[in-house]
C-alpha cells in the first residue's frame, strides 16, 4: 500500500517536470475543484433552478462574472455546476468502457484462434460506427437523459480499450517472464490477472486519460444536439445550444461553456501525453554505461 | 550387483516441425527443427546438448519442457508419457521438470517483489501455509547464496548476477527432479561463467538434480557434463560419454566442431581448420545425411541413405564412414 | 615496426544517474604498422569505449573525454578539426567492423548499393575535388567502373560466392557469417591503415568464426593493415593477434606478444583470467569478488580489492608501466614471474 502511494507520488513529481503535462494537470485540477466546490465557489448557487427573467442576457459585470443567460441565471455559477455533470459523465462512461473493454482485450490477447478473432472483429464493428451517430441512435430510441448519454458513450468507447489491451497482451506474451511463469505451471487466469494486467496498466491509464477528453467532447456534442440531460441541468453542450439564437450579441453565453469544454478536453489530452512519457521511461531503466 | 536406475527422461524419435509460410500465409514447407531425436537421461546425470545455431538443441529443450508440442515421437518422464497431455495435466508436471532460460533474471516479473515471485510456484503447486512457504523460500534463498533482505526488493534493484540467482531459486522452490538449462552461460564473461557453473554444481549436489545442459560452448559442456549429444540440423550425429567424444571424435562434424574451438596456447587452430561453407537452410535440408554438403568423407551413399545412429567405440555415431 | 597509433593518458567519463562513471582512467596504447593488437577484458572494462574513442564515435551527450591524446600518424585526432577527421580519417585511414552482423546494414537497400554508396565518399581513388557534396549527388565521374571492379575483387578476396549476384541481394538474404565477410570487405575497400574490429566474431557460430578469423588474418597480413581487435574471448585473441593488451575496470593492466601473454603472464589479473578459462581438467576456477562500480572505483590499481598480492602501495598509487622484456609491459607493483597456471 505504501509502495503504491510512493509510486503515485513519484509519478506526479516526474509529471510536474514536463511543462505541457503540468498544464494538463492544472487544468484537470481546476475542473475537479470547480465540480467539488461548486456550491462554495458559485456566486449564485441557486441559479441552477431559479429564474430571474429580469436579469436575462446581461453582460459580464461585477455581479455576474460571466454574464447571465436567457433565463437570467448566472452563467459562471451554472458553469461550475456543469462541471459536475461533465466529470460524472466522463468517469462513468470511461469506467464502463474499461470494465467492458479490458476483459475483452485480455481474453482476445491471451487466446489465439477463433475466440480472439471473433472478439476483435466485434470490436472492429463497433469502431467502424461513428460514435456520435450511434449515440444519437441510442438516445433517440431511449429518450434524452443523463443515463442514456452515459450508456451511449460506454457502448461506443470500449473498443479502444479492447484494442490497446489486446495489442499489449500479445506483445507481453513474448516476454520471458510470462513464458517462464507459464512454464512454472501458472494457470491462464493467474497469468492474465496477476502478471499481464499490472504490466499493461500504463497504456491503459494513458488511454483512459485521453478517453476522458474524447468522451467529454462527445457528451457535449450530444448535449448540443439536445440528446443529453434535459433542462434545467446546466450541461455545457446544451448551454451552447441554447445560446445559438442570441449570438453574436450575447457572446459570453456561448464563449464560457465553449472555453470550458476546450480547456477540459485539452487538459486531459495533455495529461495523457504526459503520463505516457512518465510511465514508459520509468519502466525502461537506464543502467550505468554498458561497455563491451 | 545393483540394477541401474531406469532413465528419468526418455525421448524417442522426437520431432518438432514448424510450418514455413510465404507472404500470403500459405504453407510452403517445413522447418524440421527437431527431426527424429532419441536419447535417455538417468537420475543424477548431466547430459550436454551441443551444436551450432539452427541445430535444434533449444527447440528440443523447449519441446521436452512442453513449451512446444511435439509433431511426432514420445517423451517419457519418470516412466510416464508427457508429450500428449492436456494443458492442465502438463502444468502438474512442471513440479518435477523445469526449464531455466538463458537469462534466469528475465524470468522475474519486473513489477513483483522477489518475495512474492518466490512464493508463487509454491502457491501454484502446493497447499502449504504461508509460514511453511516462507520457511521454504528462505531455505532456497540461502542455498543460492542470497540474503533474506532481498525478499523485499524488486528485480531491478538487484545486480544481474543476483537476478540470475533469484531466477534459479524460483525454480528450485519446486524441488524439481530434472532441470533443462538453456544456454545458461551464453554471453557471460569467463570469470562470471565460472561462478555460475560453480553454483550449478553445488545446486546439483544439494538438491539431487538431473541436468540437461544445452550450450554451444564446448568447453563448458566438457566441464559440466558426463554425457554429450552433438546435434546438426535437427538430428543427433554423435552421442556418448564426454571424455570419449572429446578425445576421439568419430563423426566428421564433431571433429570439425572440436577443431574450430580457439585455444589459448599452442598452435593456432585456424591454421589447420578446414571446414568450408555454411550450414544449409534448415527449411531445406539435404537428402540422406544432412552433413554431406560440407563433409570431407561424403560419397554417393550419403546422399541416398540417411545414416542411423550405430554404436562405435563406446558411443553412437550417425555416419556411414566413421 | 613503425608506430601508427599512440594513445596517451586517455580519460573518458560517462554520465549516469548516479554521477560520472570513470570508464577510462588514463589509458596508454600503442599499435605499430601491420600489427594485429588484441584488446581483451570482461564486460565493463572499457575496451569498446576505447575503440570508439579512437574512432571518435562516442555518444555525444553521455561521454566526455577528460584528458589524453590519440596520435594517429602524427596528428592528435582529439584536437583535430572534426570535419577533417570525418572526411580523411574515419572510414578511410581508420575503418570499423562492428560486432553485430545483423543490424549493420540497412534492410531496405541491396548490399551493392550500400557498398557503392560508401565508395562514393571513401574510395581510395577519390581526390579532394571530386568528393560529392550531398546525399543526392551523382557518382563522381570517371571512377565508377574502377571502384566497382575494386568491390568485386575484394568480394572474391573474402570468398563471397558469385560476387556480382551478391551485390544485387538484400542484406537479410545473407547469413551472419556472410555479412561479416561483407563488413570485412567494406573495411578494406578504402585501403585503410588501421581497422578497428569490435568483437566481430562474437555473434557467430564457432565453425564460421574459425573461417572468418583465418580470413581476416590472412587479408590484413597480405595488405599490411593494422588491426585493433577487441574481444572478451581469450581463445579468439590467441588465434588472430600478434600482441594482446588486457584491460580491467578502465585501466590497462598488461601488454605482451601473444605467446608471452598466454605463456608467462605477469599481472595477477591476467593470471586469474587465464585460470578461469575452462580447461580439460574439469576444474572450475573463478575470481573472488565483483567488478567494481566505475562511479566509485577503487583507488590506485583498480584490481587491488580482488588481488592476492595487493599491498598498501597498490591502494594508493596506480602502477606505472614497467617494461619486463621486449614488448612486454605490465602495470603492477608486484608482477609475477612464472609460467601460466603455476599458481592456483
């Protein structure tokens, strides 16, 4: 346990040395803080539900830092609460994709033959369908709501994990320690869960981080199309959709959520790239100068 | 007068072929890596398998171990046929028959500490309690000359030599009866090689092990093995007691092999060395005797008829004209 | 024999996680014209670093040359302008045969194209004016046929079957032994004065190694080319070398003509090393202790922690070169005067 905490801390400090990864980390931290502390940080926490028609479409000012929307609600406050939705969608959707994709990838990677081929073909099929289109189809059939958005995203994102895990598992099979542990009599279960999985954790983590960004972007797109959680939920994508008819005058109405989405997605991408650099070279230790 | 112990390992006409495929995945031929090998190893013995690259010695080791499935032939271990067992049954054999890779240190999971890595074989094969396992592991660790403190370290925190010892310890926790060593001293410096061989010897005594020692290095095999099998392109060409084979090699290939090894002191080997050409492509072996394309004694009969292993002068040789 | 290469006091450090590793600690080395010198030692002794330092191909960021000179035919290669060294010396006067035959060629181009590419720049017929100035330049006029003929001739000399056809083939179609023959050919084409061969037969099977060693020695003796041959296998050094130099932990310990080196070694390390080579008696002798870290190396003579004859002097002061007999030098405070194998 202590080992894992140390390892995590080590990773964070190494990460901090990479400038763009640091920026990513800061952005994500900002996102998480906004979500967690929304009630505290918001200037008008009740505006998520209350309407103030008299205040509608006011410019950014001292009272309303990012202006008000068409209902007179404070854009800034709604933005902060929107962060909660964003994170929730991201975590659950990516989490579900992991739960589906990783086991499938492990099985497909471990076995050779028709099982593996079948599983990979299935994931190829899912990959071939554009995520947004499939998500729209699901949302249309089942109705717009938060759970349905999450469902749509999970169902379409898992193949990415399956692929990464499949490729890494196959590569790892050639490693001497896997072959030798098998020669010691280890069962496929033991090999896969106790040996392969820990050793491929890094690419999975990287893919998860990048997946968060991707998922959030798609969730915003779904929200924009009206397929996400219904009003008054302050989901960012829907907010942008609402703002369309008031552009370009009420520019803050669209700019705020737009910028939030942009920074969030970029944050996850930068973090993912940074993690990839940190986690890989740590495994590839450079020894002292080798000499013939 | 005691009856000699039955062989611990018997290999009868073992073959392992790999399909050769062209760019379209179509099979265009066979790589006959091991093509009809028979040998016996008695308990407590050390048998050396020598030959150059492509001779099949490594494939033979892996096939006996079960890493490859035999294409043909039998493998009998302690009297029991093991070449055709199911995967699960085969896993149980691992307790008695083990395999050491060229770099035993690489057989350790880099993310596991040494302690759990050493416990693992016991967890797989026995129902010992944690305390009992702990006792076993510490005993083995002492046997390979490592301190208990290493149990809490990761492989990369140990030196290469220490990793090697841990890799060996891991296998020894199962108290195997026969251990196949695959090129264990390849690439090692002479003095390191000497330390490793000393370790193998002491372990053999301490654990009553039987070794099958695969190596391309003839001087190592001479120091470690009482019996030797010389392989060329998938077949054994000479088999017998090491001293006899080294003093009076009968097969032309064995003679060339021994003649090629550089010596320190005395006449330069290369001044007299005569073997020309390269070994043929293992995917396309010559008809009859496989060595005939490079053999100074080759005649018409060698192309037509493959020579069987026959007894000669205290060992067996596969040559028409030895 | 005239002196061709003289290394004096060469000190090289490598940057590591734990601080600078003193990989070479003031090396002296001499090679005469037409002489085959073997550089032996175990992993980490510095022989490959020394070979690369002479060639000037040490990894730039990691390696630092702290002191010393490398005098080749009068000029100090370390102080010469890099462009001149690259143009006139490397690949011309001094050529290189690497250890791994399987990665020494680009897998994408036929072998002939790669060799002729070499000849574009390094042919002995090239004059200063007609060297191409870019990668895409045409083959310089007038010498293509002569150069190609020289290539075919050298392929015959290295016993490559069907040289003309061989030139059209891709590298993967050749075996390891054949690729080393090609590397030898490429090393000889520019008509060098010195070839640096870095463990060229280590990756080869023993029967092929015997062929290659015999070939290499015959060719260099024929052409009067000097060779610096690094190897960790003492038997190989005995086969091909006129003189042997042994290194340990970045210091050179002893240098002697081959027969003397193997028959009457003076340095305790040399004696231990030779004793650990497996002989027919079946006894296995190793050297107690471990190779030291080069980040915190032992003081004075770096072998002293493992040496049977070490005294306080050995800890304090690195021994100077002591000439024992003609051509036999040893850096030791207590050299042994007995035939090899006389002590346990």
